[in-house]
C-alpha cells in the first residue's frame, strides 16, 4: 500500500466501502431473496442445468451457503463479485484513459443504482455473476484481438466458457467483440490461438449443452413464457420502457460527470472520430448488447425485463471520459467526484434499508420457522411418512426447503410441461407432497396439474393458514395462505 498513489488508495477504499455498505444493508432482510434461494436449491441438486439458467451461479450460491450457513456470506459474495468486476472495468479503462480518469470511470458507477440494489434485492444470481464476468471478457477480448497473446486467449476462453455456463446472455457481449475484430483485425482469424480459445470455452460449456439435449432444451421454455403475441404498438412501448430504464440506471453517473464538467468549466464536445478502432470497440461493446435486446423485444413481442440490460452498462464511465474529454483532473476535483459518489451510495443504502425495515412483506420478512413448524406439524399429525416434497408458490416454499436443508425437503419445481429431471410422478405418488399457494384455487389447479392420484382429486379442500408478519418497528400484517397435503401412496384407497 505504501507504493500506491493517493488516487489508487482512494480506489481501493471505494471498493471496500461498496462491499461493506451494501452487504450491511442486505442484512436488514430476515430471509434471502428468491433468486438466492433458488440458486441454493438448484445447486443442491448437483446438476448441469436448472429450469431457467445454466448452473454456475447456482453452484456458487449453494457452495457458499453450504460452507457458511449464513445469509451474510451470500450478500458478501455478491459484492465481492461486483468489486472484481469494478477492478476489470478499471483495467479496461486503462487501455483507453489515464490513471485518474480510469479510477473515476469506476467511481462514476456509484451513480448506477443497479450496483447498490442488486445484492439486497436479488442476493446472488446469474446477473451478479455477469457484472463480474462481462468486464473481464471485455478486457481480455480487447487484448486478445489487439496483441494475439496465447495467455490472453486462454483466459478469454476460460472466462467466456464460464460466463456461458452462467447465462446465455453472454453471447450479446461476444458478438460486438467479434464484429470489431472482423472490421479492424480480420487477419486474427487466421491464428490458431483464436480457435484454441473457442475450444476451451466450448469444453467448459459442453456438459450443460449435453444436459440441455438430454432434457429437450427445457430451460429455454422459461424464455418462451415471456413471449406474447402483442400488438406492434405495445412492442414499441415495451422497447421504449426498456431503454428509458437503462437511461435511468446511468443517470446518476451522467450527473456526476456533468458536475465535474461544470467544476472544470468545460463544454461537452466530442473529439473522437467514429472510425477510430478504440472508439468503435467501446461503442460496440457498450451499446450493441442492449440495442439487440431492444430489437428482440420489438420482433419477438416479449415482455421487456429492464434488468436484463443492467449487466451491459459497466462501460458508462469509460464512455463518458473517452468521448467527452475533461481537462487534467486536479486533486480537489477528484475528491469532489469521490465524495459525491459516497453521497449517492449512502442515499441508495438508506432507501433500500428503509424499504426493508418498514415493509411488512413476505419476500423479506417471512417467518419461515413458524410456518414450517405449523404446516409440517399438520402433516405429521396425519401421516407417519416424513415430508419429502413441498411445492407451489416459490416465495412460500423455497424458504422452507432451503432453511431446512438438514431435513432433506425437496422442492417441486415447475418445468414448463417438460419431464422433470429431479422428481418423477412415481416419487410424488410414493411420498406425497405439501402444496402451498396464496389462493385456494391455485392450490386446486396445481394439484390437478400434478395429477399424482387421479382418482382422488375431485374433492380438494385446501387448508387456510394465517400468520402475522412484523417489520423492524413491530408493525404487523396478517397473511393468509392455503395448503393441501397430497397423501403418500399407502394412505390412498
């Protein structure tokens, strides 16, 4: 640390504050977010796929929870991944900018509220992993095409394979890098190193691909439910909302940069030509992924989930400094930006913390132990067979399964009308199951969908179970859920 400059020390302090602040805010929740709970359960299945995504994020979430058994370490892991992503945003920035500008390119990301809310709202999920992997791929993608070093290509292949093993959206970043290489360095494709890198990535992804083939690509069905036959006007509206939300995410970063320009009394003047290799690289990587997603929304008619675009906003600060140059940044100007970043981070943390403290919501304050004891206790009064399967609304069932992993409960995951790789109808028939929903009609519909005992589904009467939630200030809210116990086979006449 002695050899580090003032700016570099500030950079590492910024990373530390980011980790501590947003990990701490997340602990106000009483239970982990659904995405983290799903990851833990999927990871516990030790399989090469899930019913939504490739398995890497789930494996990581499960391993962390299995080792430490505490929510804190899930949130901490999330922020560590984000911090590593920040380090590679800085390293990427150094390919185009000076030291101070590169550090501030990361500091400006404090204004992207996604980095503040994602850990507390989603815990740890494939999107968090992308926030780490995409900057790494960008850095080594540029260096590989530019310098053609074997070590860079190997790392690029490994990271690309792992990223695809995490989420298919990785392709949206690989495509602009390929386009850039074709435009400016086509001869690179004559090098064996390129194809060696591709082979590495493919071998890492291959187990999941074989899993997809075995189970008829049922993970892709998750995206199918997002596609709707909507009018062209609705599609345009959805795409505009998608883009507007992306702009809102980076608005804090733009504001910080604007204030720096005001402090320096410099104008917004673009002084880079678009045919410049570096400029083209930055524009392609920063803009093309979300442009493709916008087009897909219009063409496919899908539901636009703005968070699918958040992972591709990591070059916001680099873009601003590269295309809107500033004068030499003085120490007081540097400190001004950093202090403003801390203010924004504190505001985001206070907002998230207040939401979790005041809300009386099952997503963050679900009394899992009480609900488990009552509902499983009811099962035990009726059957001498231990509970094995719990299904229904994931927000009700996953906490029960995950926080009671020592009891070997298993969750019935909806597999979009594909055969489940994990639970067969014979398993359900033998052991029975508890089905939980907020609405009794959903319970009946799901029991009929499972069709475990076809001759015993005519008179399904779900049990109404009521319980109270308390926020951090003791204010209460009553919830009513419904459950039905599908009896084990030996209890069926």
